[in-house]
C-alpha cells in the first residue's frame, strides 16, 4: 500500500472558495496531499468581505476531528480561525489525545479593518494551551502584535527595508518578536511581513531553540506582486506548510525550514497565476492550481 501524506484542516468554510477550508483543500491537493476537514464555522462571505459567521457546535467539531484522526490518521494538522473558546478547548483536547506529528496554527485574530476577531477568553486559551501544542504559528504583523502585547515598530512604513547590506528597523523588530514568541512557547514562529510597504516583502522565521540548528532566524524575501487578488493568502500558506511537512514525515523526517521555503514558492506562484483572474468583483482569490 502506498503511504499517502495526509492533512487535516480545522477551519471555517468560505462559500466563495478563496479562503478557509476551501483554500486549504485546494492547496493540499495541488501539492499532492490528501485533504480532510473539520469545519469550525460556516461563514457568509465573498470577495467583498465577511457578512456573518455561524459557529459549529463544539461537540460536532470534536466528533469531526475524532472521526478523521481515528481513521485517516493525518500526519499534519492545520488550524485556522477559531474564535469560540469552547471550540478552542475541544481542539486542544484532540491534539493532546491524538498527538499529530505536525501542527501548523494560523492565528487569525485581526480583521483587515484592524478589529479583533477573538475575545479575551478565547485568546487566553489560545495563548496558554493551543499555541504551546503547535509546531509552528504563522501570525501576520497585526496578529503578532496581539500575541506580544505591543507594537512592532514602523511595520507600516517599511519601504526599502531589505537594503544590500542590512535590514531596517521594521524587520529587526519582527526578528525580536519572533524570538520572544518562540522562546515563550518553545515552538517555531513565522511572522509574515505582507503588510510592510515597498517593493520587497520579508517573512521572518524563528525556530525553536531545542532544535539545535546552526541558525535560529531565517528570512524569506519575495518581490511584491501588484494585485488585489490576495484573498486566502494566509490560509494557503499555512496549509501548504502543513502539507509539505506531512510529505516530509512520510518520506522519513520533515525539515521545517525547507517546507516553509517551498510553501512560500508555491504561494508566490499562486498569487502570480491569480493576479489577472476575473473571480468576483472585490479582492479575488489566489489561483491554487499551479
């Protein structure tokens, strides 16, 4: 029997198909993996934005996860938006019970408008229980600030940050923030720099200190692709990382840094392929089938 690499996505459903569970399924499948899902919420949204969110009962979320873990046995789990404290609790219980080899958590905490998407009770459980069980978290700059409880200096004025010989203060602050979060939780932390201004973008990874790598900090630099079709970028990246880690597990051991680098390449290609696609009248999705 062929050993297939499998990923469970625990996230909300996006009926427009660009983000959430739908983006995860497309990403996992495009990268050769098998996608299973546990839906945490039904959203009403399109390329213009989210209209409403209806949470799935926590017991149903728990039963979905259990059904998949007991049968399909995925090597990796990707977790997306979970803003209900009870749902966070059942996910924590499931991870402790089934111990998947890799857990990638995309902490969707702040809307594009800047509004918080999780209440204080859910955030406390996320910080105290869910994040420490993760292999990697992938916050954007605003989400990293929520977890750090402070600003990351000048991230919205990051033009020309990646000069020939040095990086500017914004990326230096991203580095210190990634180190702080990694040391606090003992996990990998990838702070995404997509909100930085300028022609280049930089994501900063800090790996857990116990991995004993020669370097703890890694930069992933890409040229900015000018497009408004970016709906679901975070979902796509985190599910791609989970998939490539699962592939590594099946092949005898995963390399987190390599998986992130390859996932970044995939997302860049998906953005480029989707930048001129006519899908919706607002902020369109990536083109996952690359």
